[in-house]
């Protein structure tokens, strides 16, 4: 394996002169994977992921994943929607073009003019929080993407069937071809292979 | 037949998280035995008796004051205040019963360790119904005080005649409200039957350990819940809506239900919080349970507001006089401040506070929040019932044409004779609290032989 040092970080190349994406390790059972994940977490890696056919309870703790920031985004998205929705209606129907509907009060907040605005304020609050949730989730997950280096691996297809995987990426600051492979071996991997970019 | 787990939940070791693993070898784990789930014999007996006696004295004193008219109060005011107290307690019991039934029906595991406390609250439901009876008896004996549709002088009212069947069948307007009384008896019988049956099954399971009793309870709930739902809606129509007999809202039943579950969840959280502070239920109830109860609290905060606003907005838009009269009365004479308190205190404040999971999981923070939510249920019942006991002074011109209505007293409707409201509401709560303390202290605090108990002991929210 040839190693070349780029300006900032180490880029690992294979003998065929292809850039290394990371090291993929296969595990036989959810328990093996869970304990392996704990070891990888404790070793201090942060650019890595686990791949399983089904969700495993507690995996986020074993991997040391922190709470997502998404709910905060959604809160502010929702508040923005509700605020803008209210402002829009207030401006349109009391400032720009006053329109009396069914003799209901408008403009005069003290006599209940705000009541007409509640449904649309609510709906826009919901709409923008839903948009923020969906778009924010995609953005935080790095989606959409057209391909992933792991898809090239025949073995990896079993991750949607009956096998469990960990992939530690070469971009990780602690990544080291020998030490990382050694760590995964000691963690109980049944097979380990290199993934090209 | 409901599928029950035939063995303990599959070994958590497979999934490799020992931290949630309950020690199950050799029968019940330590945390489900002894002092952790039992009070000593006769614990809380003194305070329970004191509270119940105090409650009965307060309520009796309140009713006596209402009859005598001391301090500018009327019997109408007394009945309204009495119903505010009784209906808040009834709403809490109704919400608790719903909580038990719905958790049986969805086969929920996490509620196993808290279900006994919900059952203790639910056990008061037949007594809460009994508490309604004095008010109804006074109404019928006096020919309608707050329930003006019983008045002889309203017998010619066009709208009342349209609704006569609902109240008087097979008799006629102004006579004995036969159908109304039959419904009242049915609610009492059904509430007694469903709560006592569920509690009996649960207690029997404590003794025998027969896991099929859970399936029996599920079968009971599967037909019981729809009937129970109807009794919630119709008791709301009968006692909360009928005093303003010209008014009608099809969302009324759902509105009452939303508030009922809201206050019940608060009471459940409070009871469990007190038990934890007494050093009980260690390892049985964790912050994860509080997280889930908090989610329920949050959900019913939003649900109540959604239903309350929808009801208001439909009536506001449709602008039908007999419907808008209900809200017009509550948007004036000082009652509007109570409406704003409900909007802020029953929805906006709990909504933003309960959004955070840290709050929901925080034992100490949930105590004031739960108390606040129960207070808001009182305010909600107060907002519904008390304005009906208040008649503003009509202001007429020389030809007798109505110009305006104005406040009858300078202090505002909520303050005149306010001691009566305090007496009756606190009295009802004292009776309820006294009963609850006795009931909680009397038995094991957890349904120890529930087939899903191990699921609840290791309960965790994975998000």
C-alpha cells in the first residue's frame, strides 16, 4: 500500500493507485457488532458507521452518537413559519387592502381581530417546521447522493440480509491502515477488506 | 384471543446492552418485592381520614352557605361551584380510566409498573359519580336552579321543545326529566362496572399470577372503551352543556375528553413523583417513564387546544345566535380574562415548556408542571360552568328595548362570593386526595404479576 502525504491530511492509495475509502469489517451477529462498535467508539474514531439489516436498539449509545441538532432547527423553522404567516395576513388584510368579511373584526387586536389569523398562522407554522425537518434531515445525512463506495462490494449486499458491518473511513484523523485493521480484528470481525473510493 | 408473550422478553444480551437488563432469576427481582412496593400496614390512614372529613365538611359548609345566601351568594352559584369541583375530580378519574383501557388495548408494556397507580385514581370514578348526585337531586327537587331547562317557565321555549325528548322522554317538557335520570344511572352503573372489573382482574393477577387475566382485561376493554367513550361525551352534554340549554356543540364531548386525559396524566405523574420521593418504586419507574408521561401530557395539551380552538372557530364563523351566545357571555363581564388564562396557561405555556425532553425527564420540574395542569383543568371547568350562574343586568330604554347588558357587581363576577367556589372546589379535592392516599397505601404499588412487567422495568426510549 502506497502512502502519499497531501497538503493537509494523509490520503491513502491502493497498489492499483486508487484512493482508499476505508476499511470494511463484517460481523456475524448484532451482539458482536454492538460490542465492536463500543470498541471503535472507545478508540476515538468519529468518521465511521455501522450497517445492519434492521435497527438495533441502543446502537447510538454503543457508537457514541450525540443527539441531533435537528429539533432545534425545526423549532426555529416552525416559529419562523408561524411568525411570517401571521405577519403576512396582518399586512395584507389590515394594512395593504382592508377587507371586511362577515362583519368580523379586523386590525383591532384588542377586540379580537387576531382570531381570523389563527388557522393560517398554525398551518404555516406546521408547513415550515415540516419542511425544515425533511430538508434538514437530508442535509445532515448528506443526502441525496448517487452512489456510495460500499456499493461496489459484493459482500456488502448482505447488510440488507443477514450480516452486520462496520466501515471506518480513511478520512478519519485516527485512521491507520494497520492499526485500524488490527482494532477491527480484535473486535471480532469475521472478515475485513479494503474499500476503494 | 390476544397473543401474550409466552416467555420473558428475549435475552437482552443478544443485543448486547446489559444496562437495561433486569435480574430475573428466581422469581421476582428484588425491586418488585418488600418495602420497595409496599407501605407498612395502616400507613397514611390518619391523613387520609383527616382529608376526607375536612373535604366533607367543606362541601357541606359550602352547600349550606349556598342555601343560606351568606355573603351575596346564591344557590345557583353554589351548584355551579359544586359541579366545578366534582367535574374536575370526575374528569381526572375518567382520564385515568381511559389511560388504563387504552394501554390494555394497545398491549403497551411500559405502563405495567405505573398501571396500579392509574387504577388507584380510576377507582374513585364511581365515587366521583356519587358526588354528582347531591347537585342533581337539588336541581330536580328545586325544579331547575342552574339546569334551567327543568324550569316550568321554560316549558314553552321553542328550542327546549325541540330538545325535549333528550331530557324528558317518555314524559314532556317541564315534568320529571326521566331520560336524563336514566342516563345518569347508566353512567354510574357502567363506570362502577368497568372500573371495578378492571381492578378486580388486576388484583386477582397479583394473587394468582395468572397471565390470562390480562387477556380478559383486554377483551373487556375492547367493547368497554367504545361504550366508555359514549358515556364521556354524553355526560359532558348532560351536565356541562345542558345548563345553557340553547347552546349546542358537537365537539363538546371531545373537548371534555381532551381536558380529562390532560388532567389525569398530570395526576398520574404527580402520584408517581410522590411515591418516588417516599423512596418507593426504585428501579421500577425511571425517567424514561416520565419521558413518556410527559409526551402524553404534551400531546393532550395540543389536542385540547386544537379541539378548543376548532369549536370556537366554527361557532365564530357560522355566527348562529344560539351558539355565539355561549361565547359572547364568556367574552365579557370579566370572564374574558379567564379565557385568556386558559389559552396561555392550558396551551401556550405547557406547550413550550413540555417541548423539551429534559423537562419531561426531570422529576422535580414535573411536580409544579403537573400541579399547574390540574389547576388549569379546574380553570377550564370553571370557565364552562361558573358564567352560567351569572346573569348580567339588562339595560333597557324607555320602551323596554334592550340596549346593553352590564356587570351586576362592581367587583366582577369571578370575585363576588368567591369563597364559595374555594370551599367547594377544595372540598372536592380533599375528599379525592383522602381516598387516593388510602387506596395507594393499601396495596402493592406495582401490579407485580403483569406479564409485561419486565418490559416496563427495563423501559427505554430509543430515539
